[in-house]
């Protein structure tokens, strides 16, 4: 997947509250009705791209501290995070990536929830090596029926 990322591609880098204000001012009302693809780079900075963008492309093919989908809502006189998840099949981030996501959002002075509003639990099957989404606490591989580990074990796709 990393090889498919074009040089110079990637999400919009949002490193300050002013950057976010400029970015969101350029969005149409229709664009803001849908979530956005996001990553938090190893530099701790948020990057945003349209929802149907691949997370690996949003990150420019680089490693990340967090990834998922995010939406923004206007509350009183400020923007806040409406919903945020770690839903990224490119990176399959653990739920513990929330700390990096929260820090990046705090740097932008955005109101945010206390954790992911929608958590995805990803595991790689040690038997068949397929990536799985664990549903309802059932740590069984949907591909081969093997047991999935309780702890996160997914290597990023890059």
C-alpha cells in the first residue's frame, strides 16, 4: 500500500488552532456533514483528508501514532470534535492510540470527548496472519477460527 502513495500526497497538516481555523473555513457545509480521515503523525501533528481517502495516503506513507475517522461540530462559538474513532484498516491502531489523538486535538484547542466515541479492536491472527476486527469481545479469527491474542499485535501496513 505504501508504494501506491504518490510523492507529495498526504493529508492537510493541521499544527495549530490557526491552521484548523483556516482549514475548516475552506470547507463547505456539505463537506462538514461527513467524517474526515485523520492520522496523527509521529511528530504528534494531526493530518486531515476526505473520508474516502486511505489513511496511509493521508500520512504520506509514513508511520503514525493514531488514525481513524473524525467529525467536527460547531458548539456556541467554537469547533469541537463530534465523533472520533480509530477505524483505519490501513494502520489498525490499538485503542491505546487515543492518548496521541487527544494530545493532537488539545494542541489545536478543540473540544473533544474523553475517548474514542467508536472503538475498533484490531488483532492479527497468529495462525493465518489475517487482520481481524474483534466484535463483542469474541477473540476468534473470522478467517480460520483460530484464537486471537488479547493484546494488540498488528503491524502497520507500511
